[in-house]
């Protein structure tokens, strides 16, 4: 899943990006309000982590602009301004969650997970589709027979995205958008290669290829 | 009571009564004089007629010429009387007088007198008397007339005048009441606007008011603006300070969390950053408080409570708490939105922290604002309750886990002259916190 991280602190931003990557997300980092608004409008993110005290344009204004444009992008606001009235105002401006600084990394990850599950309308804590159970914490997958298979970072992101959207036709470009960061090499052949590796690990029948259109995970729903 | 309209009524009423009394007395007095003059001139006339009719025969005996007297003097007690006294002691009196004396005084020639006397049958009379010289004799002629009827008429006129005066007085006061009421209408509107101001429906008073109160209104508006700006500025500055302090603190927290940091250092870092964070949080929250009578935004329960509950649901996303509330639809009077959100946020956060499934919140506004927050958690023991309720007790030290939130709650309650009570919730079984705020005191 691909996140937009908007944080102007030169130390905290990259560190947070690293933590989020480790947790299995593709992360684009932006350090000002104007770029943030543009990225949020143009790119297909699954969620945004938004600092409010931004140079260029205040975070709350960026958020309001997204909402005015009709975007339902899940947004966690991350800010030092965490008086109760600021949290309420943040929520009214369209934030889905509000986390005050300083925060613990686990807290952010837990809230992010809860937010994504809400956005995908999943209630069960673990992702389980077509006999597979994804362990998001350890980034591995359990087969129906109980065998646990380790996954690389990209494999994990790809499999998670497909498991979230079972039975849907997923084009290569859509998969690329949600699995890779904005500045990475987006050669669609790479996706093909990863699909191939997932099939080797999990069995051929799980992912069906629609030539010229894309892939369907777990058979048609 | 110091009422401008009452003062105006009393002032106008008194001056009108004085003025009308003066005019009434003048009219009465003038009428009286006019009647007297009229009667006297008529009596004088009759007196001169009597003098002309007076004859002396060869013996010097006085008689009145026949037919020269008006019939009115012949009827007994008719109210018209005369009496003639000659030098030789003869007395000629009208038949109407029977044998009553009018006055025994003789006048010298040329002398004239007017008197008020009481005549026969207690009639009030005006008596005119003149001294004359005729046929070598000094004669005193007295003519009198009953004025009781005239006086009665005069009195009736005076009463009529008085009645009219009283009616006019009430009419004028009635009209003035309307004038005063309509002149004070802008003031009443101002009063309504001040109520709206307290509820936060408006943030400035209308300056289109009468000249006399305009400077006051302009000054109030200026103060409101200055206070509002000052509050905004200080809250902004505090926000910036929070941002500036918490950035580095956040990095320290992350460092303390980081697996690469040695365990001993991690623990120490965590300890220090926690203390730092609590101190910063507490002092910033305190500094942000506006207090009663501030110029900030007002709190609308129907708008703010659902948002606040949503914030809490996000924080406690893994607990699935059922929040319900009961609150008025309109703005709460005279209480700052930020302050009340801080209060409710902390109380509800605390309840959410300790509850199992349910948190209930109710807000009521009468003379005071009454807030109840209860949960279905384990509650607190009797000892803890006692410690919490104790006056001047530092809440944060007494109850680990109930944290700094209650300390700031206490500060807010004090700012609004309120009370804070803890006991067991009858309905839900957990802790019940009752707050009442009196922002108007």
C-alpha cells in the first residue's frame, strides 16, 4: 500500500519514512504544503500522514482543499498542536484521525492500520483471503495447510494489495501505483516478475492473468 | 432602584403637578376677584339708587320714594338687603331683612367700605357701605348681597378644572411613557445583543445606537476586539511553542523507541521524555485557558460533541466504546469553546481509558452549566474518591493513570467558579464525574 507522508522536519521525515517502509508501505515523502496538495490530488494513495505546521501552505488548508475537491483519501493528521479543540477542528476539516506529537511509532502504525481497515471496510484484524492469511506484522503469509512463507518487501506489498482487492481486475498500472513509491522505476515488467515469484511461492491458481488487462486474485468473486 | 425611565416619570409628574396647581390657583383667584368686583359694582349702583330715592319730609323724617325699589328687596331673606341710617337715628331697612342688623357702623360722608359678613340665615354676604350727605343730613347706606350661589358656582368650576387637570396629567404621563419606552428601545436591543454576545451568536455590538450611548458601545466593541485578538495571539504563540518543543521531543521519543538504542539508555530516555512531555502538555494547556467572560468562540454541544466523540473513537479504536450524550442544541452561555473542549476532552478521555464498553456524557444549562461524565469501568475505591474530592489536592499525584488530564480539569473548573465531584455511577457502575460551572459569577 502506498502512503503520502507530509512532514517538514528534516530529521523526523526521513526517519518516519524508513519506519513506514519497514512496516511494509510504499512511502512518498513531501516537505511542504503546496507539493503535498498536488501529490494528494494527482497520485493514487491509500492513505496520507499529514503534519499541520507546514511551510508553503498550512496542513489544515491542504486537507480542506482535498475534501472540497471531493477526495475521500484517508488522512491521519500528525501534529504538535494537539489541544482538544485542535483535534476537533482537525476532524471537522476532514481528518480521519488525529495523532499528537510526540507519538510512539507503534501507535502511529496501529492507527494507520485501523484507518486503512476502516477505509477498506474490513473489520477482522487479519487479512485472510482464498485460504491465505497475511501476517502483516511479520510480513509473511500462512497457507491453508499451516505452512508459513516469508516474503520480501515488494512481494508483501503486492500480495497485500491483491488480497485487499480479491476478485477485482487489477491493471498493471494500478498495481504499480499502489505498490511502488512515486520516484521508483515503474517498469511494468517488474510487476510481471513479482507476480511470477508469488505464483511460485503460493501456487499458480491464485492469480489469474487477463491478457492485456491485468490480474485477478483469488478467482472471480 | 436606579431607573432612568422612573426618574423621567417622577420628574415630569412633579413639575406638571406644580405647574397645574399654580395655574389652577391663579384661575380660581382671578375668578373670585372678578365676582367680587362685579357684585360690589352692582351694590354700589343699588346704593346710589337708594340715595336718589331717599326723601325727607317737612319733619325731617326719612322715607323712600315708592316704586323706586326693586321687588327683590321686598321678599324676606331674598339675599338682597339694604339698610339706611340717618344722622337723626332713623333706620330704614329692606323688608327682606326683617329686623336683622347688617352693621351698626356709621360712615362719614365720602367714606366707602366693602366687607364680607355673615347675614341672616347664615348667608355669606358682601356688604357695601357708603357715607353720603343729603338734605343737610349725614346718611349711611348699606347694601348687601348673598354670594353663596356664586361661590358654589366658583367651587364647581374649580372642581371641574381640577378633574380636567388630573385627566390631562395622566394623559401626558401616559404619552410620556410611550415616548420614553420608544427612546429606550435601542437600549433594550443592546441588552438582547449582549445576551447574544454571551452565547457567542455575534461577536460585536451594533453601533447604530442613540448618540448618548454610542461611545459606550464603541468602547465595548473595541475591548471585545482587543481581547479577542490578544487571546488569538497568545493561543497562536502557544501553538507555535508546542510545535517548536514537541518536534525535538518527538525525535527523542523515537530515539527511545528505536531498537538500535541500548536498553539502559532507552529506559532513561523514555522516563525523561515522558516527564518532559507531561510538563509541556500541562503548562501549555494551562496557558491556553481563557476563563469566564472571554471574547472567544462559544461552545455548541450539538456541533462539537459528535466531533469530540469521533476523536475519542479514533484514539480508542481497538476498544469499541459506545459513547452516548445528552445536551442542549444551542450555544452554552459565556463559556469559551476551547476551554470547554479541553474540559470535556479530558473527562471523556479519562472515562474512555477506564471504561469497558460505555461512556455517558450529559450537559445541562440552567443558571450554571452542569456536566456529568460516567463510565462502566472499575471505578475508584473509597480512599481514592476521598483523595480526589479533597480540596486543593493535586489530582495527578493521587491517582496514577488518571493522569494530568484531571489536573487541567480542576484548573478549568476553578476558572469558571465551579465545583468538581467524584462518586460512583449509579447507572453504569464506574466512576461518575460531576462538574458545575458558573461562568456568570
